[in-house]
C-alpha cells in the first residue's frame, strides 16, 4: 500500500491537508486520486443525508401538528419554520438536490413516521402510510395541516 493511502487510514486530517496542497500545486500524479474521489462522493452523500434529516424533522412536526391539535404550541411552530428556512438554504447551496426531492421525501417520511409514533404515543396506523403533503405544501409558510 502506498504511503499516501496509509496516511489516509492513519491520519485523515494530515492526509486531507497533504492532498489539498498537492492539488493546488498541480501535482496530480502524486495525489491520492482514488481516495480523493471517494471523499468527494461521500461529501455529496452527506448533503443528501442532511436534506433527508431536515425533511424528516419538518415532517415529524407537521404530523404532530395535524394529529395532536390540542398540543400545538410555539415550539412546534418554530421548529417547522426553522426547518423550512434550513431546507430552503440547503437547496440554495445544493440546487441539484432538487432532482432527488421525491425519493428524499419518501425516505424522510419513513423516518418521521417512526419518530411520530414514538413522540405522540399514537399507533403507526394513525398516520397516512405515504407522505400526505407535497413539497410545496411542506415549504409554504401558510401551510399548517388541520
């Protein structure tokens, strides 16, 4: 195994600084291109996971809002508003994530259902099996499911 790959496994911080310096210097032949490519792909996956996590929190609070109206409060409202802003910002920073919104919402809703069942004490069957809200509804400041 080349030394640069060993450094990747042993000290990621040192490896990343070394690789950045090599790339800036135009020394591509010395760069650990395979691991650099893997890290770039991993960063993309992280951005998608961030979108799914934020959608999941938003969906959880929309479900709680809809299915526990007696418990509606400022905290839930502010959480919904915060997630809407964070999702909007995340999509501005990563516009190509819009191409994976549909499957991301499906994944996020599956997670939100688990959290909603745990946090509300309601049975899973109390909630729709598929996400009942469109992306536009979820993101609309005037949308509060009844």
